């Protein structure tokens, strides 16, 4: 088994501020993901990475940057926080391969004041 | 691209009753199907992974049915109890894509009334 750890659990920032969320996994998975979860809208993919130093844009990448510093970690930066971006951000990982299961962290809630 | 529609968005049932959540999808190459459960304040936990070769899949207290002809996936909770109260999400992956993406339904918020 393994675990995905997201920090911080709550991230509070001001409008226009650059804010960073971090994710660590010990599954030894190759692929990592960042999703945004808004109530009533399901999960939308922001960025994913299939290996260290790889970055792939998802459907919602505008306004975000990501960094895969090493295999076990994947960070997401909100480049200029806006109040309409308040949501829960979920990090996930999986082994490479279409049929493999996605495992999720517990989420980080972004609050913009 | 793939479109996944999940119904209903909210569902309230009494303890002991059945609850059915349905997802429809559009891409005929959809091959892997997943149901996740998310309890309040918690992460998404995998309930079941289904391959397109199997139409009926039974778990503990629930059944997942896959109808490939109608492109419909359903989660049936046979005798709901308060611990089943959570959000449920279906997800679909397509077999012939290199894009490492899951297509998620928008979720169903299930409330089981004691």
C-alpha cells in the first residue's frame, strides 16, 4: 500500500497572490495528477506528469503552473489567485497504463480573501 | 471527446432501501470503468474497477452493472445504510488513447436516512 500526502490542507491567500500546493506519494507511481474539484462540476484535470520533469496540460491549465521535481513529488502553483478559484485541489497518482487505478490524496482547500 | 453524464446529482433514500446511480458515456472505445466514494472531508476511495468484458460485478453491499450496448454504467446499493452517505463518482478511461486521463461524472450526493 501507499499514501498520497497533500500540504497544506487549507491554503489561504489574497487575490493576486501566487500560491503553491504540494503533493508527495510513496506508491512509486510514475504518473501524477492535479485535479480541481468544484461542487456540482466533478473533477477537472489541471496538469499531469508521466515521469520526473515531465509536464502535460489538462483541460484547466490556464492560470496554473506545475512542477515535477522528482518522481515522488508534484507541486501546483496558482499564479494569481482569484476568488472564483476557491475549490478543493486533489492530487492523484497511478502506475503508467490505461487500466491502472487512480489513487487520491485528501485534498487541499484554497481560500482566497 | 468522451462525455460522461451521471444521474441523479442528489439522491435521498431510507435505510434498507436500494439506491441506484447511473452514468452514461459516449466513446465506444471506453474500456475501463471506475466507481469512487468520497465521504465528507475525505479523499476519493476506489469502490470498484470494471473492465468492459464483465457486465456484472459484485462488491460488498453493492453491484455494478455495465451495459455496453447502451453505454451505461450503474452502481446499485442493495440495502443502503447511513455509512453509505457520501458522494459517488464514476470515471471512464478509453483504451486507445495515450492521454492519461480519466473522464469523471459530476458526482451524486447520496443521503441515507436512518
